[in-house]
């Protein structure tokens, strides 16, 4: 018989998602469809409206796997690195 006084744990391994990889894929999908990727990604980050992102190559689903603040953080970190400010 199980000890009912102990809490059981159920763990689901979340898929590891890198903001940088997702931004790259979304950027390419937007470019392939003829959109201005910068404008579209900024629109999504500012509004949270996923329709700014094309569904081409599953880009819309991908970008929604990452919190918008994580996307901003990744973009800012990359900008800082590109300027050599680190």
C-alpha cells in the first residue's frame, strides 16, 4: 500500500526553446513571404497580437512559445554585443 502522506511528483520535460533560434526562423519566414520582418516582429512584441507573424513555416506557433519579454531581452543583448559594450 502507498504512503498517502507523501506528495507524488509529476514532471513533464518542457521542450527547450531558444529565443534566438525562434527569432531567426520567424525572421526568415517573414522575409520569404515578403513582409518587413522588423516591423512585423515589433508589432507582435508591442501588441501581443500573433497575427503580425505569418503562419508560414510554423512561425506564428514558434514565436508564441517564447514570452515577449524574453524576445526583447534577446534582441537587446544581441544589440549590446554588436556594439562591443559588454
